[in-house]
C-alpha cells in the first residue's frame, strides 16, 4: 500500500500538485470574473430571488426545482472537504491555506455560474425520459468535440469514486470508530445498503432526500462550531491575523507544526478549495441540468450561491474553529498511518532551531535529510533510540509498537524511510489532520467532549449526502457513454466501492481523489473557455428577455 501511495503521489505531483493546475483553475475563474464584470457580486441578490422561485413558470421543463437542484449540488460539495479538507489544508500549509481556499471560492462562484449555464443550455432528454446534462453535452452539441466529451464523462465516472464515494465513507467510518467504537466495516455495510435504496430511485428521490438533509446538517454543524468559536473568542482576531498575515510570508513554526511556505499554502489551499466547492470540476452542472427552468442563465445564477455557502461560509467556520482552538499545531495521541510514516537516519531535536529548520526544509521540499534503510529494533513495544520518526509532517513522540493487541518485540524492516511490516500497529503523539483534527477541535468549546458527536453526526450527514449526489453524476456520465441500461451496473459497483473504502488506507484515498479531480476539471475548463463568447451572448440575451417580461425593477445589473 505504501508503494502504491508513492506512485499515486508522484502522479498527483505532476497533476493536482503541479503549479500549472492551480494557475489554470484560478486563471479561468479570474478571466470570466473580469470578462463578465464580476457576476458573483452583481447577480448575488438576483440569484436569491430565483432560488425562492420568484420567476418560475408552470411550463418549465425539468426534473427538480431550483432549490432542489441547489441542495443536490450542495450535498455533492458539502462533505469531507468542509470538515476534513480544511483541516488537511491548514495542517499542510498553515493558516494562510484558508485564505487561498476563500480566494478559490470567490473566483469559483463565477466559474460555476458559467459551467452551469452552458451545461443547462445544451442539455438533452435521455432515452428513459429523464433530463441528461453536464459539460459532456455542451462539448458534444456545441463544440462538436465528442472525444473531449468522452474524456470528461470517463473522468466523471472515475471522479465519482475518487471524490464523492471513497473519501466520504472513509471519513465517516473513521469518525464513527473514533467516537463510538463502531467497526468500520459495519458502518460501511449499513450505509452501503441505505445508499443503494436512495440512489436506485434516481434524481427525484435523490433531490427529495437532499433538500431535507442539507439544511438539517448545516444547523447541527453550526451549533457545534460556534460553541468552539465563542468559547475561544479571544483567539479569533489573532487567528484572522494569521490567515491574512501569513499569505505571502508563509506560516512560522508553531508547536508541533514545523512551518509552511507560501507555495505550500497556496497550492494546498487552492487544491482543497476546489475539492470543497468543485467549481470548475464540472460536477454541479450535472445536477443543475435537471432543474426546471426556461432560461439556462437563471440556473447558472443559482449556482453562484454554491461556493459562497460551501466554502466562504462553512469552510471559514471550520477554519476558525481549528485555529481558535489551537489544535491544528498541537500533537495528539493517534494511531499512525503507514503511508505517512518516515524514519530518518539520525535523531533530530525539534527544540533546536537548526534541527527544526532542517526538518522544515525537508518537509517543504527545500532540502532533504537522510532517511533510514535497515532494521529497527523494538523491545517490548519501544523502538530503540537512534532515529527520528516523522508522522503527518511532525516529529512523533511516545511511540509504542504492538501486534495483535500486545507490545511487540523484534525488528521492523525499513526501506527508504518506510516501514515494511504493516502487520504491527504504531501509536503515539503527532500532528493529525482531516476529520480527526476537526473532531478534536469541537471538544474545545462549551459542549466539551460532546462536541465530538456533532462532528460525527455532521460528517455522517455531509459525507453521505455527497455520496448520494455523486452517484447521480456518475449515473449521467454512464448514460452519456453507454446508455441508460448501463446505470444499474454502475450503481452496483458504486455501492461495492463505497463499502470497500470504509476500511481502506485514508492517505491513498485522498491521493486518488486529487488525481480524479484533475482528470475531470481540465477538459471542463478548456471547454468553457472555448465557449466564452457563447456565454456572454447568452447572458446578454437573458437580460434583454428579462427586461421585456419583468421590466427594470428586478434587474440586478
């Protein structure tokens, strides 16, 4: 598994981890923001009126209402990215990573407006009578690029597993085990059955479920988050100062956090921002294409609200919870993941400035320290002195090795810093990230230990709803590629993978998700850029028709 993760990380380094992807994502969002004169600001109020149904018509064609399309798309984006993704970004890049998540969301509001408008404009009716839409349809029907549409559709199917399926249940199962002691396989099995019964009903059942889940899960999560924020109110201003002040300088070392560079914060913040709100990925347009609307632009405006709610509101609240509580830079007792362990050749003291600087450079790819290959001697669960062990980018402390529940005595083979014998269990104190870190943060408020249950319940609802929505995205992609009859086979595989991922290695799943995002996003960004003139003409026509029908009173231009 370690070797597989290393291969996947190498691929991700050239794709999602490469600076070209970050600049492509932000560049397209910035271009359309300027080209369309900041639609995310000008049309925000108008979008709220549309989602309330003010301009609906009885003859509008579609399978869902504006609100149902919004909640379905939101349920696809509000998931582990909001709970675990923010924690991962901050643990890697420091507080400044949150700033870049917000920048990505602001520009993403425009990107999502464009991709949803174009996808809704060129949607079709499938052979089973349901609405089929998404970027693959504008690629086929307007760009006449069936090959590009096929690439996007295949990437959507892959991404439905790498984004909406596997990371979601993995985080749910991990959280339920940590909080309630429920075995991961039991969680995966029970939720897998529930998932099947929801998705077999198609978009109408999915929309009916998500329109109730999204508001409920938001209220529950906000209660827990604000209980921490108000409890640590004196830390809010320093936290905000760190988010802004560290943007260009990088974050200094704090506690167990060895430091973050500008490039790391920028890259991880943008990457996690995309994972959170999916603007530019082309997923939400598939849900919005099913909405009842006579004007594609109106549905595009509804989509403006998604990155705002998902990232600017929910991720900011999560970020402030992590920073104000201080848990992001503290070491916590945890079970180590082998994919994130690195054994170094010698001992480093993080209390010595020169050693801390060497370790920081090593982790930030500005230098390197020798890693160990050989045999680690373990006596009654304690590793012999002579090596520093890094876990989750921090110096691990108090390490205990066990096997089958008892202290281990013997030797562990290490190759290039990686422990080969994964039959043993290592526990100790280190930095943590993802949902585990957010769970710890929620204990640092007025609710005390009860706060962890808020995260578990919130994560369960967030992530499960994400898996539901992404099954529909993959469903529509399979319909495009192989017709409606292929959907039943896709759903069976989807549910099977959902169960398997409940007990698989989380580091590998996150890496797989990063790769799948890029494979889906690039064709979509290229496609909407090629249709920039079409988008502008469609928007101009919308306002002409709107003025003729509704007058100037409600025109937010």
